């Protein structure tokens, strides 16, 4: 019987499950970018621009698999070595950076679909309300949907009302509640992106419409519960 209970939840986040999920999400991004490179008639720089140039963390899962195509490695995360705060913060920053770069590139690539609202629907509407700051020496910029006014960095909703912003990084581990909310939003954004590529490709080829099946359903085999009690993800297959 498939497991329907979340492995990652606000009342206690196990590094064992977290490392596995980090591997799944990073490897899914690599696989989807590689598929975009080989399938469309436009840009062929998704792996180069959205993955290789951005990820500085190599993750090993509990089966001994490691994320591919990481050329500049600042952190190696292995189950036997645990998960440092610096490595976790860097990975979160890199994943959000890669995802934002990916949706922006999709918006400008008519060789995959003719839609240009990927950033609006998959990033700005879903990866909220966070801002991200890396501890890496060459990444002093802040990521996220922000508006800087009067020296304060805030985020505004569609009505122009400021939201409470959660800052991630550059040091210190987020609380389990914040981390679960963020991971939930990441999975939600990733699933939404895969579904949108499928829907757009079905209406306007040349891209195939099996992105969700290959790079979400078959690869994100972990469930995350957020602080509101909502659960996203797929049943895990790993034992132990």
C-alpha cells in the first residue's frame, strides 16, 4: 500500500528525509532542463543557464546516487556527513535561483511553447513570501519577489499591500515550520511548472507533454506538509 503520510512535517524535520528530497528536486530540475534542451526548436541552453551555472551543491541520496553535472562544488551533502546550515542555505538559494532563471527563459523561448507567463504563474504567484540571501562570496544579491521602499525590503500583493516577508539566509537554519512551508511552496511551484509545460506543449508543439509524469510524479517521491496542514508530493519508494 502506498504511503500517504508526509515524511517532512513541521513538528520535526529529519535530515534523512530532507537530504533525499533535496536530491530529488535538484535531479528533477536537471532532467527537465535536459529534456527542454533536446526537445524544442528554440533555445538549447537550459542545462547550462538554469542548472550548471547556478548549482554549487552536490547531493547524495541514501541509495548512493548523486546529483549530476555540478561543476563548481562548494558543498557536498552526504547522508553520512549530515546537513550543515551553510549547505542547506546554499542549496535553497541555488534551487530558487535556478527555478526563477528557468521560468524566465521559458517565457522568452517560443521553441518550446508560445506562452510567456511562466514566471508570473509558477514563480511569483507561488514561491512566496520569502526572500533568499546566499552566504557565497559572489552571491550577495537577494532573491525573491520583493519591493524596496524607504530602505526596507517588503513584498506587495496585487492590491499593493505589504506582506510579512520571511528571510532565508545567509546564516542560520530556518525553523522547521518555515522550512516545511518553503519546501511545500517549492514542490507546488515545481508541479505547477510541469503541468503548465504539458498543457502548453499539447496546444502548441514541438515540446512533448509528459513533463509532469517524468520529472514530478516519477521523481519527487516524498510528501511535505506545511504549517496549514496541506500535503504535496508523491509516495516514497525508498525503504528505511
